[in-house]
C-alpha cells in the first residue's frame, strides 16, 4: 500500500501510518469515534453527502455542520461557504474537530481540481482541524479534462499546508473494483500527533485485525498484474473494457436525463452516480406535503411503481432548500441504461401531466 501511494503521489508513504480496515466505512467510524468526545463537538461535511457521515455523527452524539457544494459551478467548493459555516458553528459554541471531503463526489459525481483541494486544505490547516479525505472512487474518472489528485499530494506541495492534519481513505468495496461484499480498505494518517495515532492504534487493535479476504483484495487492487506477467494482457483487456463501458454509460445517462424537459443534471465526471435536479408542478409539492413526504420521495415512489426503477431521493443526502432531485447510478449494462433513459422520460412526462 505504501508503495502504491508513493508512486501515485510522487512523495514517500510510510507503512507505520497505514491502517488496514474492513472497507473505508470501518475506518471512518474509527476516526470519528476517536475525534468526538461530547455533544458540542462538530464535524463539517459536504452537502450533498454520503449519509454514513451524518449517521455516524448522530450516533456518536456530535453535531454536523454542512457546507454546501455549488451545483451551478459543477459542485465546487468555495472558501466563502466554508468560512460562513465555520463562523456560524463557532457562534453556536460548537467545537469543530474535522472536515470531510468526498472526491470524486458521492452522490454528486464531481472531481475536485487542485484549486478546490487547495481551498479545503488551507482552510483546515488555518483552523487546526483534521481533514478527512474520502477517496474511494479515485480510479473512477470519466472525463479527459479531469484527473484524480490526492489530497495528500496537494498538502505536501502547498507551503500553506505544512501543519495540515490529514487522514485519507480508500477501499476495495467501492470504486472501480466495487466488491461491496468483500470488506477491504485502508486509511493513511499524515501529520497526526503520535499520541493520537497511538490511541487510534489501540482502538483498531480492539478489533484484532481486518479480514484476510479484504487484505488480499487491497493487495490485488493496488498491485495488479504487471507487464510481462502471465495474466497481464487479459487483465488489461478486461479492465479496459469495464472502464470504457462505464464512461459510455455515464454519458448515456446524463445526456438522456438532460434531454428530458424539467430535469437538469451536471456531468458525471467520476464515481458512479448522477444527481439530477427536478422541476415539478406545484400540485406535486402540495400532494407530497399532504402525504407527509418530501417531493422527491413522492417522485421516487411513483417512478418505482410505474417503471420498476429504484432511485434514492436527494433529500436523503441533503440539498439546498427548495431543490428537488434524486441519485441514480449508471452501473447496469449499457442496454439497460438506454432503456432506463426512455423510462425516465416516460415517467416524468406522466408525473407532470398527473399533477399539472
């Protein structure tokens, strides 16, 4: 793992700073358990966000402080938004301990560029909080204009981030390999106080070790067949076919959604999701309120009942007030994605007509 990180970033990585875990989720839970001590502690999380963060923060009795991603600017992060939310948290008397970022984004599918990462790294370094970098989709980049840059690489190359405390997460259970049932992953600690790292080691030791199957998967993910090896040609062929198909599926889905009147969707630059925004009739909003539902829950249930397509209401990930949407994926086979686009269109027209 250390060799992989060093080759990826062009900077040394040290085995003693790496913890093998049962997927990134177990690592995130371990770190949040170590960070949170009382109900005035707070963690800054992106909105929209992968709900493991809000769920764990709530379970551990802390407070979440959401910083909103800018949908009109490709789900970018602004220094002004970070500072605004920080100031509001401080005004409430909260003790902000850490900030989480997800890159590439889940559910939003954006890939943060170096400028975005510098903004976040400098903000955390300036305020002395731990940066939690969720990078499980780092292999899933589908646009030629973007490439994955690790948060650690940015931190090491930015003089303003010399004192940044950083913990990075990667996983075999998501991302390109996507072996969800084979729980394997790791976290790397950078510039974490030795005493704190010792306490995390004790916490990790209480679980004895990560599963052997997950450790094997990590090894396979980070050290695949090499040129000249017996399985190299077949591996490259199969991996290339999967990757190119994911690129096509991402474009088919997003282009298809954007072709539907009343649906807007940013490009899925990475990860495996689309997160479109819906424009629904006023009567649909009234019907949802009468049912005690969010509008996107009403829409998602209608879509499921009418087409069999299951999406997740965007309200489950957090979004700006007044926004309505859902998260969907382009993991099904290409022919299924093409059919799904037609069904999305048919349902949306039917739904809007029903509540016109």
